[in-house]
C-alpha cells in the first residue's frame, strides 16, 4: 500500500486507481477545509500544496500523491496564523467563506514565493490577479482579496496584532468552519437522485426492487408526484441511499424505469406560439414553482402564458393612447425598444445539500439553507411532526442568493431515505445538478415605451415583460417600474412564459435587474434626445429623497464631471461613462425574537437566523457590543439552529432590519436586569462599567420581538406601495399575511456610475471603475457592508457581460452545467470599486439600518450598457453583452 505525508503525518492511499486526492482528503481523512465545488479544476476551492506547489486536488489521482508531502489549509495556520490568513481577516477578504480555504492555500504559496524573491515589495494588482486567476468567489470578495494579499506580501502582518471586522473569519480562513457538505455522522449513508432524461413524460413504471437488492444499498424511495409526470430534464424521479456514492450510482442505474414521452416545449419563443404543447393543465398549475419572494397573485392563463399581471398599472389606457399618438406623430422624444436579458444561474459554490437523521421520533436536518426557522416549520408541516420534533441546523452556508430559501428536493429526499434506511443520509448535489435544477434568474423580453411631456416631465411609460420562467410562475419585472419615476400614466404588464425547463427561483432582487436594464436605458436615451444631463433628468423625474442625495453625490464625481458625453469618439479603444439608478423594497420579518443573556460572565445573543456570508453574526455582535461598550469578539452569537428563538430568513435584504430592533430592545431589558441584580456599582470613572457589571452578574436573560416601526418624520419617506394606490396596499397586505414579510416605509436606493473601455475591434468591454452610492440607513458593520456592496456589483457585472445559461432547444438539456461552461467573474475581471454610503433615510427604524444585498446589484447592468453607449454611440439591448453582439451592433446588424 502506498502512502503520502499529509500535514506532517503519514497517511495511506487507496488502491482504487480512480480515487481522487480531494476524496481521500475529505472523506477518508476528514480534512473538510478542502472544498469540492466544480470537479473540473476551474474554481480553485480544492487547492492543496503538493511538495509545496498548488494543485487542484479534484483533478489529481490520489495515487499520484504517493511519496509526496501534501499540505491542506488546516496546516497553513496550525501554529501561528500565516500573514495571508491575518490579512484576509483584517481586510474582510471573504463572505460566505466556502472558497476561502482554496484562496488561502494559493495566496500563502504566492506570498511565500514573493517574499523569498522580492522581500517586502508591493505586488501589482495584475501580479496578484495572475497568481489567483484559477480561483472563483461567487460572493465577489475580490477587492478585499487584492488588498489582503498585497498587505501580506509587504510584510504588514508579520507578527502584527489586528482586529477582524467579521466575527467568524478565523474559522473560515483556517478551514475549521463546518458547512452542510462537511457533516459526518456515524453510519452515514450517501444519497443520489434519479432524474428524468426527458423534458416531459409520464412515468409508466418505476421498479425500485433491483436497486434495493444491491449489496450496500440501504434505501430507495420514489419522488414522483401523484400525477407521475415530469416536466423538465432533471426532474426528480427516485432516490437511493447506499454505503458510498459509487454504490448509490450503481443502484440508480439498476432502477427499472419506463417513461411515456409527452410533447414538450422549450424556451420563451416556442412556449408562447399558438398551439404549443401545454406544460401545466389547469388541475396541475399549483405544481409550478415560484420565481419571486411573495405569494403569486391571481392571473389568467392562456396555454403556457400566465398573465397579464397588471395590478400596478396607473391609467394604463391613457398611457397606451398617448404612446400610440406619439408613435403616429413620429414624436422624436418617444423612446421605444425591446430589451432581452439572459438567464443567470445562482452558481452557489456550496451545493444544495442536506443531511437527515432520525433519533426515535425526532428529526435533525443539517441543510445549506437561507431560512433555518422557516424550513423547520415547512418540514414539520409536511411530515406532520410537531415543531419541537424537528431541528434544522446550518452553522455556515456557502452562498444562496435566493436559491436556498425553500424546502428543496435534496432535503425531502434525504429525509425520506433516512426514514427508510434508519440511518443518517446525506445528499449533496454535484455541479451539473447545481447548475441545472436549483433555480435561476429567468431570462426576459421587455418591451418598453417612454414618452416625455412637452414641458420636460415624464408623461407616459409602458413596460411589458415576458419572463422565461421554466416550470414556474410569479415573475415581477414590469410591476417594479411603478415604484420609481412617477408618470402621469403607466401601463405595466407581467407575463410568465412556462415551458419544459427547470423552474426559476428568486435571485438577488427578483425582477429588479432586468427591469432596470430596460428602464434605465430608456431614461438614458430620453436624456440624450432631450439634450439633458442623464443625472439631471433623473433628479427631475425621481422625487425619492434617498436617491436625490445620491444624484448630488454622483454628479460631483470627477469621472462624471470630466466626461464629454456629446463628443463622438474614434479609434479602436473608446472610453465611456454611464449612470443608472436602482432601488429595492425595505423588508422586515415580523415575529423575529432575539435573546440576549449573561452566561458565566459572558454575553450571549441567540436567534435562529443564518449567515450566508452577508454578516448576520457580525451585525448582531456589533449591535450588542456597542450597547455594552464591549468588543464584538467578546459577544458570543448563536445562530443557525431552529431550536433557538425564531429568526428571519436571509433573503430580500431583510436580515439586518429584522434582527437589530429586537436586539436593541433585548439589550435594554438585560441592562435593567443586570442593574437590578448588581450588589455594587462599578468603580467611579471606570472606562468599562458594563464589562465589570457583566463579570459580576449572575446568569440572566432577556428577549424581545421585532417591534413595528415608528412613523417616519422626514419628508418624502413613506412606503412605496402607498404610491401604487389601492393595489399597492393589497400587495403589502398579501406579503404580510401569506409571506410573513412587511414592506416598510422608505426605499433602499442606489446610484451607480461606471467607466468602461471598449475594444471596438474585438468587442471586448473592460470595466475600469465603478462608483456605487447606496442609501440604506446606518451601516451596522462597515467593512462587511462594503464587501457586500462590492460583491453585488461584481455579480451585476457578471450578469451584464459573461453569464449565460445555455439550453438545448430540442431536448431541454442544460448545456452550461459545468463551471468551465458557465462563466462567472474572476478576480482579474474586478474593476476598482468605490462605495459611498449615505446613512440617512431610516430614522424611523429602531437602529436605523436596512439591507444592502439586493439594491446594490440592481443598477449595474444598465449603468454598464449606458457607459458602452457613451463610448461607442451604440445601444446594446441584450445581455450578456458578448463580443459578437457588440461587434454586430457596431456594424449595424443583429447577432444571434
């Protein structure tokens, strides 16, 4: 038997020639800091050192490590943290942390080489980018990574004391943070799902007996619905559990399956043709997925087209009449265009995963989820268990972006298999599953008409959106255009176009980025025709006080003031500057409870929320620490467990606004309890009176529920739904009644200014700088807020330039189901990002803070497109803005 030396210890290597090094490290040696993500050497998460050189362990046969020294992230800072680890912590060069160990291993090797060759010289941004080009971060933490690696190479963290702005950073940079895919129970079985290879079929026969008969198989269950119909390639049919993945795959292959193919229809254009095969008969429409946050409102169906949903229109008939008249009169101010947006996959680096275990009649499920407490309630309801018999745990979550907020097939299958196997069962999707069946931001076709008045106001707006939702409904794109730029009349219609594709899912500001891509370019085009500065026109048409302050900020930027917007450019390389506005709803979750306690002389704060990288732990720690005059690391924050008091989901940018108000109330109650129990007061003049009182206090606890907001006092601050009239009030009531989400007063807002350089020969767009102004109230965790804002911008740039989910139009197969095919931004794609926070506008919220994640990504794609228009004189109406599309537009012809 051959061996390797791993982290200084001798370890055996398997005889199996197909065994990969990553599997040996993770499964046999339980060194789970090394992460398996892409399986194709693209993402860098599995990087280890082999004889000191970085290697992608997902590609390396285990036997190739024979006789060699392998170092994983656990050994990088085993004694004293490496300077790179310290720098990552200090610069908040991480968010969800799933990719962080791979970055640490590669960056530490680069730093060591750099220091040996060049001492403490500063590496350039290009040199750092080249060194880390084989690594991906879906959260977009690249700005912090650049700064951290440079600082470590310059010796700034050699033995230096430092403070980390993120309370769990140490666990993430050392690889000790445990995610769902890292959970191992004694006797744990591996689950695998059998999926449909047909886009539409009725399963006539499903025989699980051959699978159950295989040695090592512990369970096999059907996942079919009552109608036994599958409606997309990848739809779940059955699942098996076995002693290992190889055996489980063999069991899946042994299942006897007979399918009756049904007519199918793939994609937006085919599904809305007259006579297209129907995906959901009337009786089955409730089986459709949900691509948005809220409960679907009633809407008519016509074949595969659901809609129009037009409740947010205002004088729709007048809007259409005025636009038709302007078209007939050839009014030069009338802006009309059709915009198309591509499908964006969430591409979470930690896959959807669940580990289910029954202990008698109690069920414990580790899940990679954005909704720990709500998921517990859904599981209990589905399996007819009391809430106290179900426990959901998510210590750390490797990204979600909206795709992990519901009860997914991975969780259902793990529970069903664990019940039959009478053993713990783990299901973790492979990368093909992750990029094909876990949801996506729907592609869309948006037809817009915008008519300024003769007096310079906004007279009419028409926006009709057709969303390519797959086997799902409830897109809201056009409706969002009601809540910005008031007009005399607006005709807004949303249509879901259902087809035999996997269902879409909520994705960071559902509906916001595609709506903004169309609307903000139309606003920009109106400014050109009216010969008005684009920022000035937005200030004229947009009364929102938060954005008014951001327009003032944007107008004074040097890059904006120095841009000659009217001057035509020539030559191969052309530079342009564009602007766009964005907003999101201020959401919070009723019923959220926070407990703050003194336990053995230490402050402990508890709630069953989760941290998906957005910083819930740190926000709570900072809030409590600030109130008691402590340091954040002195506060223990307990989250990620449904046994804790009810906490909010991490979606819709509602976490911060939901947890800070009850935390402040609970802190005040605890302070009063501490004072009542104190036998003596702190020494007069003490610089840490609460620290002294806490140390002397008995164990105490206090809790509080998220209160209602106070009435806004600042002029112009109100719920945007009030501006949408009666239907806005109905929508708000539905959100609270059916989704347990409140739409509050005030509008989180953003204004972005982007500078680009366009290569007109090759069609390449290089983003030089992004200036993003964000108004979300008081910033509870400044470093993390900046990271979140910058990461949102990077995802927006990916949406605009690179990300394209490709589908076979005949079979319905997802072709871009590997990270070598689905392109997300890498570190070398990262421009300079300047983040400006305006901290006003939310004084009516206790603590004054609301969320960032959604609003910061909404305006990115139109700001980029407007910058390209400024540089080239050509308006791009389809994203992603591929080089061929740009070249075709420059030549005045269409691109496929």
